[in-house]
C-alpha cells in the first residue's frame, strides 16, 4: 500500500508535469498579437516571387516576446539539384556582419580600452595624416579628376560605427587610385591577404568625404574589425568566436566555411532580364575554396537564420541571452540612438552604431515601427529589431543581383500590417 508521502510526491510530480506541458504549448500568432489572415499576405508575397521565377527560396522568421510568429522555409535552396530550402541553410550575410563586428568592438569599449570619440589613428597610425579627395577644378592641369585637401578633423572610432569616417567602397573621386590598389568593392573574401594588410593599404588612399561631415557607406566596418584585432591582440575570427558567436551559441556563424558544411551553403542566384540564374555554389565559392585569410568585418560573415536570430534577440533583450550577457543595456540603447543628425538619407531618419534607426516613422513614410532598427545584405536578406513591440523580423535568402525586386523591403510592412495588438 502506498504511503501518504508517496501519494503526495506523485501528485506534486504530476502537477509540475502538467504546468510544464502547458508551458511547452507554442503560442499561436493570435496569442502574440497577429492576425493570421493578414499574415497570409506575407506568405503570399514570398510565394509569388518564387512562383514567378524571381526568387529560388527563403527562410522567414518573425518572433515576438521570444516566441515564433512565423518560422517557415519557402521554395528551393538549390534548384539545380532539387534541394528544398533547409531551415539550417547557411547564408552569406555580407553587410549584416557590420552589426556583429560593432558589438565586438563595443565589448572592448565597455572594458575601457578606448573611447568612441578616440581617433582611429591612435590604434592604426597609418590614418594619422588622412587627406580627402575632392573633384579637381575645371581646367586642371593634366586632366586631373581630383585633388586632395587635409582632413578637417581626425576620423574617430564612432565614425567607423556610424559610417561618417569618409571611407567609401572606392568609387569616389579617387576611384582610379582605389582600383589600382585593389581596394574597390565590398567583397574581400577572395583577397589573399589579412584584413590588417588591406586596411593599412587603404589608409594610404584619399578619403571620399570629410570625417563627420557626410554619411558615406564603405569600408568603415572593415577598419573597425581590424581595430578590434589591434586592441584585443587577437585575430578577428578568434575574438568573435570567444566573445560573440561562442557565448551566444551561434554555431554556424564564421568567416570561412568548414568543408563538411558545404551541403548547407545556399547557392547565390542572380535575377537579370527577368531570368533567375545560379551565380555561385559551394563548388565555386571563396568562402570554402579561397585563400581564407581576409576577415571582412564589413561584409564577410556566413550565418544561419537561427544563429542570426539569436544575435538579434540578444540585442532586443538589452545585451543578454540565455543568461549570457554580451553588452550592458545602456550600451545597446546607445547603439540605436541616431548618431548622425540629418546626414543619413537612404531611408529612415537616422543611423546608430551599426544600423539604421527609425526614430520618426513619418520621415521615411513606410510602415516600420517607431524606434525600430535594422539593416540588410547585398545578397538580399533583411532584419529589423523593434524594442517597443518586443519583436524581431529576419528574412534570409541569396539573390544578387536582385533585378529590381523589392521583396526584401516589402516583408517589413507586410509583417507590421498583420500586427493588430
């Protein structure tokens, strides 16, 4: 015969199991404030692009209050081999690397290793005597296209995070010099040199704008990645693994892919003249078969939907995830303040430390939440974080060139229009 104590223990265990089981039931989109019928518009938009031959496949993730509203794969990862899009597909995330490297630099900032307004030249002395390229006056001797003037003030570390350093991607007035120096364009994965060698060469070229006077998209985050190496004394890949991707369990985020993961690397498709064509595969990519030397903090990382979602959730949580703190809440809040005044003109009304910020939705005029922040990738992914609505949105795919498609922008307001609570 069971004792009263045995009965009590069994009852307690069953009650605990019932509570645990109830907690394990996933919240529905309705529970999380979304209209399921309206969410169908997001599905329909992605599926229409695939059906019309304008997109191979994608992964769409929306999380609110830490729970999935949308978590879905679409279409094909590899059309030629009949492989459906995998939830663990590995994507080239290009400029979505910028936020990761900015967070890495801010961990050093929080240790007191530098001030954000310190001159870059304090750590990379090759930038001490920067000059700025300006168009040559009419009738200039020898048909010169530009002349130079001294920088009005030193480039700062904050400039690197905000893209007000004056560094572009080598297409400004001094474009010919950049081309001769093999310093044009964001793609550095194929360079047979370290990021330090590249940045030191870059420092000898004229800037495209005066530091702090113009928002210019370019190599700022690559220089920031090298600065992380200088300050920490470690290669950037090692530092990221120790301080960001390892603690956050971003197990597939890296600069160069281990060959055993090649089957998960999504091919790059390009859309030109209305036709979708494969542009890069695991067999042809520098991310597996290249020199594997140049750690591009501006555009070099590979990642998965889940890995990058963990990174975004850490930011949404104020710098912590699963009990692991990466940054303080105040530092994360500083990241999504507008640091550039009215210099940023691409879409939203401001730029923070590593991404756009949407302080005033009426400025941009599209349906994106007040206070949201985010960025995207040359390969067509997009992300945003909305602190007020406790939400992250992440769209992952590989499409370059995009052939005029704007799906990666439309997914933002297609998500917001379905949010009703």
